[in-house]
């Protein structure tokens, strides 16, 4: 349809057996190109082919189902099962190996039990994908992210892997997302925002990019924009790291809205929503009793998102728990509601474990942090 005139440029009905969906894709694509060539006078020669990386229709169908679940972070366990079946049906299906590696990588941080050594499985699947097709982008980001989390190398090497992924495919939204998470963890908020905005240019409905961009807007003091993005993502059915948004929603939309978000932090009942909101809303009060209750029960909570544990623990001043590393991004550390954590020795301990100060001293400090002598630093 021509958007200016609302005129149909081309239409056709396809009534085919689905025995070879890949051939049907090519037929539809060539029909569209032919219509555009004639109607718009475009100089397009030759035939169009849709790259699928497999001739096995069953494997392709399994891949599409698994890929959709991974992008939505919907049911990673099911995604892994579908993708394993895809590579079993076609062991040479590079894109299925690629997404299987991504599924193993993201699953644990979203609360999915993928068995023993999911990071090792993520690396193995990603390396297999590159053996089959070294032009793929996502495996480079998976390998860089996993090896950084495992402390096999630092942030600089991880960013090299992310850059290699973005160079391999400038239109892959996920590799921009994961590069943004590394920059956000390091405290380079504007760089992270730029990468996340690019992610959404590529895929405007990518919920995880919206949530992380909102997180960076909170750190940048743009809370109204953060709430707008958070609302868009949740209305599309994507939640992500809710813990970062509880105090922001409390400030802007009131206690009722914040309590509804807070109750979604864990699976099951019993999370101390009232204590949390009291701490956030009335920081001048004595909350020592609530803090003791939280410490006594925190191991019982089944978090929906791995990063909720350190964030909520920081709100309850359980700083030594916040400083325990988890296999997830730490871009949430830079918001205004965690300033008290950034003044604590536990924050410096965490920064040392993450290797951030080593990166800063080689590549420059973020604007909110500065060196103190040869070995120390401080952050606002």
C-alpha cells in the first residue's frame, strides 16, 4: 500500500501446501519484489532468496519457535528444548546453534534452571555456530559476555567481542543490547543509552531494550522518560528488572502502583512489600526492625529476576549481600536510590570484583566517579 495515496501497489493470494515453507517464503518475496519493480519503477534484477541456514523444514520451525521465546525471555527452558531438537534434526543449522547459545546464557538470570554449567553450554553452542558460519554476530556477544562474567577476561576484551558482533551484523538488536549492558555496568550511562536507542531503532518493540533504556534514564535523572518506557514494555507483556522501578513508581505514581509492582518481585507469597515501601517512602524513619526481618527471611524468596536480590537487599541496607556477584549486568547500580550503596565499602568491593576500576584506569572514569591516588576511587 502506498502510504501517501492509500493505493494498493500489489496483492496476491498464495494457496500452497506447507511441505516446503522455505520455498514458499522465496516465492512470496519474489512476488513482492516484482510488484515493487513494476509499480515504483525500481531497477531490481535477479531473484530474491530468503536465507534460512537449513533445508530442514522441521528444524526451521523449531528454530523459529525457540527464537521467539528467547527474544521475549518468555520460557527459556522450553526454548532450549526446541532449539536442541532443531540442531538434532539438522546438526549443521548454524542459526539454531547461535540462538541455543544465547538461550543458555540468558536463562539463569531470568530464573530458569538449565542444569549444570549453562555458561559452558552457551560457549559450546556459540563456538559450534561460528564453526558452521563465522559471519554470525550473536555468538561473539555470548562468548564475550560469558567470559567476562567468568572473569576469564575484563571489560575491555568483552567490548572487543561486542564490537566484533556489531560489525558482523549492524542490524542485530540483541548485540547492541548486550554491548549497552557492559557500558552501563561500567557507569558510562550516555554510551549505554546510545546503544540502547540503536537497539530500539532496529527493533522498536524489543521489551528488554526498553527496560534497560528506562534503567539508564533513571540513572540519568530522566524519570518521566523511564516511566514511559517501562509502561510501554509492561503493556506489551514484558517486565524485566522490576526492582529498579519500585522507588521511581512510588515517587511518580504513588504507593498503590508501587505496591503492585513490588508484589511481582518474587514467586509465591510473603515478600515484605509494606516494609520495602516504608523504607523507600520514609527514609528518615528507623527501619532497623524491617531490616532484621528481611535478613532473616531473604533466603526464602524466589526471585523472578536474578538481579532483584542485590537491588532489594541494598534498599534494606543489607550491603554485604548486594556485594555478592551474580551472573547478570550491574547497570542498575547508578540510579539515585542506590547512592547510599555507592558510598559504602561493599560497593568498592563489588567494583573490584567486577574489574571496573582496572578498566577505568586504562580507559577513563565515568563522569560520576574519580580516582583517589593510585589505588582508590570514589563515586557520587
